[in-house]
C-alpha cells in the first residue's frame, strides 16, 4: 500500500494551485522558484507514489522554465498550461489512490 498523508498532499496541491493563480502571467522571479520548490517538497514528502512524484517533478521543471529568459519556444502561456496539467494529474492520481484505499478499507 502507498504511504500517503492525504491532508498534507491536498494542502500542498492547493498551495501550488493558489501560487500559480496569484501569478497568472509572464515570467517568475527566481525567488518565487524557491517557494514553488518548497511546496513541491511538501507534496513529495506527503505522497509516496511514482505518478504523483512525476507530476510534482514536472511542476518544478516547468517552473524553472518560467524564470528563464525564454520560458519556452511557445511562451509562458504554454508552460503555464503544462503546469496546470501536471497539477491536475497530481490531484487526479491522489483521488484515485484515496478511492482505492477507501474501497479496500470498506
């Protein structure tokens, strides 16, 4: 069984989602990368699942692109879409794990 602190994982997901909602356009400041990395560490600590960790690593990678001079060939909006997709993937996998654990516990 996967070891997960669901409360902490949901809190980290919400904090990441709120961070990107509060920074909707353009590039990010390098100091903001540290904030995202800290939130990603919280999520990784909370979830011992390869799919969730892959999504979190994607969020970090895309965030690093947002602090570079050239966020991506397709621009910051494309990178931010990828971040949103990774956040959705993390949340979806978390829900699937939780539903599976509830079914096993029933």
